[in-house]
C-alpha cells in the first residue's frame, strides 16, 4: 500500500468514526470589539494526541489556547472538554495547564518554587513536591539553577522553567504557546524529542502553538494550519506537506512552485493542465476539476529534476529553461531555473555525494522534469 | 553641559539656603546651652533630656505615633484596594468620577478637608478624640497610597496572575501569593508616605482632634505661641529626623522597586 510519508506510530483516532474527541471546538468565535480573532472555528482533538497549531502571527493561535485555558470567553460557540462544556468553569478548576508565550514566571520565587507552585495549590505533601520538582528540573536540565530567581536566568533557561512548571502537574491537557522559541537549535531538537517521549509516557494530550513548521512536523500527530481565525486544513504532517488542500497551505508549508493554467482534459482521475508557462502538465488528480476550469498545480522543489538532456521518457512532464541562480545549502543545492516563459521555479537536489561530476552551472540551458504523481492539483 | 556657570551656582546656593537655613538654625539651637533661643552659649544635650521629662510633650508624641501607625496601616489597605479597583476594573460605571475623586484630596486645601471632617463628626455626633484624628488621617493619606500603588500596578504583567490561576490557585490565593508579593515594595512605600504625612500633619489634626488626643505638631504649635523654648527645638529636630528617615527609606525603596521592576519585566518578556 502506498502512503504519504512515514507513519510514526499507528495512532490515528481521527480516522475512526466512532472515536470520541477529547477536546471539541464547536463553531467557536471570539471577537475583541469589532475584530474577529477566531472565526466560527470547529476542531476536534483526540485523547493522547500531539496536536500543533500553525499559522502566521496574529492569526488567533494564542487566543484559541487562552479560551481553552479559560482566560477568554468565546463570543459564540462552545468548547467541550472530555464530554463537558467548559464555558462556566474558571481557569483554576480546569484540568488544563498552559505554558505562556511570555513565560509568566513568578519573579519573586525561585526556580524551584515556580515549578512547585501548582503542586502546592493541590496540597501535595512536601516530600512528593520536592521529588516531582527535582524530576522536572532534571528534565529541563536546570538542576544547578534550582535556587535562582527568574531574573538571574537567560531567556532559554526561563523558557525551560516555564515548560517545567506547566508540566509539573501533569494535566490532562497541556497547552504550549511557542514552547521552544528561545532555545538554540540543538537544545530545541533535543527538547522536541523529550517532549514527544514525555507525552507518550504520561499519556497526555498536547496542544502546541508554533511558528516553526519543522517543529510542528517533527512533533505533531496532526497539524492545524490557521489563517485569520479560521482553520484551513487539519491533517497529519505528511498530508499537509504532500497533499495541501489549498494554495494557502501549499504556500505556507515549505517551499513550493505553483503553476497556473486551464484544464484541457480530465478523466479517470487524471487531468491535463495547459499551464500559462506554455507547456502541458499531465498529472494524477484526486478529485479532478472539470475540463475548461482554471486550476493550479503545486509541486515541491525536491520533486523537480534538473538535467541537461531532455528526459528520455516522453510521458514525463518537462519544460526548458536556464539556470538563474544556484544556492548551496550543504545538505542540498537549490537551483532557480528561469523557464522560457519567464517564470522562475525552484528545484532542489540532495547532495548525496560529496563531489559532483560536471555540475550544472549558471546560465546553462537545462530541462526541468517531474513525474505524474509528483505534484498536487489546486482548484482554488 | 556639565560646566557650572556662575548663575547656576548662585541659584543652587540661594535655593538651598532658602529651603534649609531655617531648619539648620532650628537644629543648631536645639543643642544650645542657653535658654535664649537666639543666643549661642555652647553645646549641650540638656534640652533633649528635659524634653523626655516633659510629660505633656511625651504624651503628645505617643498619641502621634499611635495615630500615625494605625492611620497609615488602614490607609494602606484601603488605598491598595482602591488602586486595584481603578487599574483592574477599567470598565465599571463612573470609573472616571471615582478616580477623580480619589485624587481630589491630593490637591484639596487641608483647611477644607479638616473643616469638612469636623462638620461630619459633629453632625453624626462622633465625640472628637483619638479616633476622629485617626479617621481623618486615613481619609487624607489614603489617596497618596493609591497613587503610589496604582503606578506600580499599571506596569504589572498580568500574565503571572493568569499563570497562577492556571496552576490551580484561587483568585484569593493568587492575590496573596503572587500579586501582593510582587507589588509589596510599592505598598510599603505607600505606607511609609502615609505615616510621614500623618506624623507631621497639623491642620487636619487641629480640626478633628479633641481633649486627650493632642498630637505632637499641635502641642508644639500651642507651646510656640507661648514662646519658643529650646525644648521645642529639640522636639522638632527629632521630628525632622524621623520624617527625613521616612522619606529617604521610601525613596530608596521606590528606586529599588524601579530596578526590580525592570528586571521582572525582562524576566516576563524575555526571549523575544
Ligand atoms: N485582548 C485583546 N484585545 C484586542 N485584540 C486582541 C486581544 N488579544 C488578541 N487580540 C488580537 O487577536 C488577534 C489574534 O491574537 P493571538 O494572540 O491569538 O495571535 P497569535 O496567532 O497567537 O499570534 P503570535 O504568533 O504572534 O503569537 C491579533 O490580531 C491580536 O491583535
Ligand atoms: Mg501567540
């Protein structure tokens, strides 16, 4: 069976029609005055899911989390948590903990007391609190900073304290607003995997807001791509990447080339698209648009092949152009190819070998080619 | 810019002389050996000694201290509450009126405050004495506390309160475990200010006090009318000392609070 991308684990309650969502947003709208921050949003999140919210700044991600945590009231719609409408429940009684985008550490308390704060509120015995705090400190690698105050820590260290504090109570649902933004790349990657392990181990449900696509792709079971208070697509990372449902998602996630044109033939799950670049793309299309309608074709740079010679197989889609720019990134090389129509497309090639024999150079004439299933047809 | 022009020097000297010469003279003559206030006859502590044997003055001092501590403490509680209401519930009806009214006593002539309180106490048949002075002092010093605490609250990062609620603290616990400790320096300097104001108030106390509740400034004022004695100088010197200490502590705390606040804010908004 063919599938999109690697499947991390066989966890997919969203495909099961009988599975009950753990968190449900039902037609939730949030207005600040005239401004609509969250717009008639419906979204299901399942128990033990690692769910990521991805979207441009100001699209309403934090507002969504804050409604779940209880700091904002939806203007309309309802939020169901574990079968219960949580509208009337104050934040301090919700089984939800949040890591704030601004960290919101208590400035007058040491790192230890910050982390233990929630446990003290629950009246946990002192010894247990100490043990849990120690465990959390170990998790975020801040053992030697236990006695410090927040203002004596670096930005990344504060972020880790905030993370530890929100995790300490092991809430049913953990909301993380940009949890790793201030960490350097290495620590960030480590922490990503630690978070995933922890989530698995404790069986928690995580909702993570992030700006970083790679981070969302790495950690999440599913990703919701948001724009202007609406969810545009909810799907697994592989689906989002390989089968974006719209131009917005295709463009937002990763690099993409979009070719516009008109459908010249359609049938049997395949279409021919006469592109504005002067060549025809023959491609598979899941639900093919009708002949004559306008459509777009999205293809990722790594799925384009750049060669000097025309592809031998005539069924392969191909167009001619010249090398406009070459970007060497170490792990791969990105070619900007200016097609004869004037449009510049990006193609990337993995540098699997250290040395390349006779590489293509600037201004050379080349062929750009791709197979029938390499791209996605966008109807909008 | 740093060069001191002659004009600058002259104006600074004149200004400070004008402000502090009388006080300096008073302090100097409190150590005078002679009974005559204006003739120097050598250094002595004798007026301080006799001051402590002057039962009338000592009683008045004791009243002043009690009124000051009580009034400052209650004014601090009320003033802090008013500051919280004014900064937190920004949309209640009549907020503008309320905040204006809180500030009014700051600029109200003391005579008017004193007189109106007197009329009130008389009208409701409240016997004048210790409690009326205390009430009056609470009334006029409360707004100073409000101003000090309010300026702190305006820069208070409320997300730490949300974090506390989120971690399961009830609103009351959140206030006592998070909000209050963070604004404590401002509350404390508000208290210092209220205490200082109460200690040296003459006008309002004169209107509202009754038999047996003469405060030190009132006592001094009435004695001076019978002639200045070096004993009064000594009492005033002590009073000046106390007030100066209070003001210095309050301003040092304000300064430290500023620095602390900047740090706290960096703590809260770090990273981006
Ligand atoms: N209390 C508020 N009053 C008015 N407008 C608000 C308020 N809170 C948020 N907004 C607005 O709602 C929109 C969504 O804000 P939100 O904080 O949810 O964005 P975000 O997606 O988290 O962005 P970022 O990635 O920058 O954190 C923004 O345009 C913001 O200006
Ligand atoms: Mg946000």
